[in-house]
């Protein structure tokens, strides 16, 4: 596991980005931004044949430890400014996720219930689905979903 001092020796941190201070191999250019963007949109840095997420290295550099889970407050996986990173558990991190791509209602936590012929709101809390209610109007359902997320997810609530 990499240490805070090793990170400080290897990188300069500037506005959410890491820049190489030391050349670990002939591929590394001092002064160039470290890492690459992976398939999920996160910046990854390879150090001594091990991959690290850039946001975790930045948190280590600034706070002295790597928590089990880190959350990007604004949901942007390459916005690694320290003020955009917060410690979270896995449930809290999942609350801050964006609306799924396969969503058909256009609103997070709102689905069409064929059997009731109404819009249903279901919000997950602590890995358990919580039924909020059925609604005739999709806008009412969305308002209920927003209210439920604010109540249940608190500062990790994300509405888009």
C-alpha cells in the first residue's frame, strides 16, 4: 500500500489533478498529468505495477489516509478536487448516483406500476427498497421521490 509520503514525493497536486514530480519509468514525464481515464470515467494512476484511483491518492496526500469509500460530491468522477471528495460508506455513495441510463420515467426512483396503473415511488435506504407510494401524476411522484431522498439520504441525496 502506498503511503502519504510516497504520494507527496511522487506528485504535485494542482486543482484536483496529480502531476508527476518523479519519473518512475521511461514512460513517465515529469510535469505531465499522471494516469489515464478508465472505462468508467475515473482517472487511474499506475505505480509500481499497481493501479490506484487518482481521487484516492489525492485524499491520501491531503488527509493522510485512504477511507474504504470516497464519494465525488458533484457526481463527476474526474473532478478530483479535494473539496469535491468526501468520506462515505457504500450505501451513502450509492445514494449520490445519477439516474440510471435504462430509466424510462425520466425521474429517479419513479417507475410505472402496470398492475395499479399509477406511478410508483421506491427509494432504497440501507440496501432495502422503501415503498413511498403510488401517484396518478408523474410530477407528484417525482416531488414525493425528491422529498423521500432528502429525508432518507440527507446530504447524499441526488435528484438527477
